[in-house]
């Protein structure tokens, strides 16, 4: 009975990861003009949120990459790779956003630079 519940949950896990990662990667363009209008406190807060999102995405990517896909699940390894690649692309976008935030903070808040 335990074997049945374990094998049944793997496809559900793959589908859930696809849905979650698909929804989490929507939007997120970098707008440096928006950052220039933010106060130092807002920039610091945005940097903290950005760092948290990078960490969450990296954890999610690690869980997906370490998921054991059974051989009978056709295309399972391709799905796993695609989801991990999507998470990697999201991390890259978040790092670009973080760089823009850091640059804006360096311009506006000289005490925070470095």
C-alpha cells in the first residue's frame, strides 16, 4: 500500500512543481527609473525581498534537481531539467534586478554603498 501511495505522488509532485514554477516566473522586468524614485529605506527593503526571492528560488531549484524520477515516468527527466532551467533563468533575472537595486542605492545612499 505504501508503494502505491509513493508512486502516485510522484506525478502529482512533478505537476505541482510545474504549476508553481510557471506562476512564479511571470513578470519581473527591471525598471531602473522606478528604483531611482525610491527612498533609501525602500531600496534596502526591496533588496531584502529580492535576496529572499533568490534564496527561495534556489531552494526550489535544488529540490527539483534532487528529485528522483522513476524510469517508468516517460519524459520525467526532461520535465525535471526544464523546471530546473526555468528556475535558473528566474534566478538570473532576480540577480539583474538586484544589480539595478544596488546601483540605485549606491547613487542615492552613499552610506549604504559597498
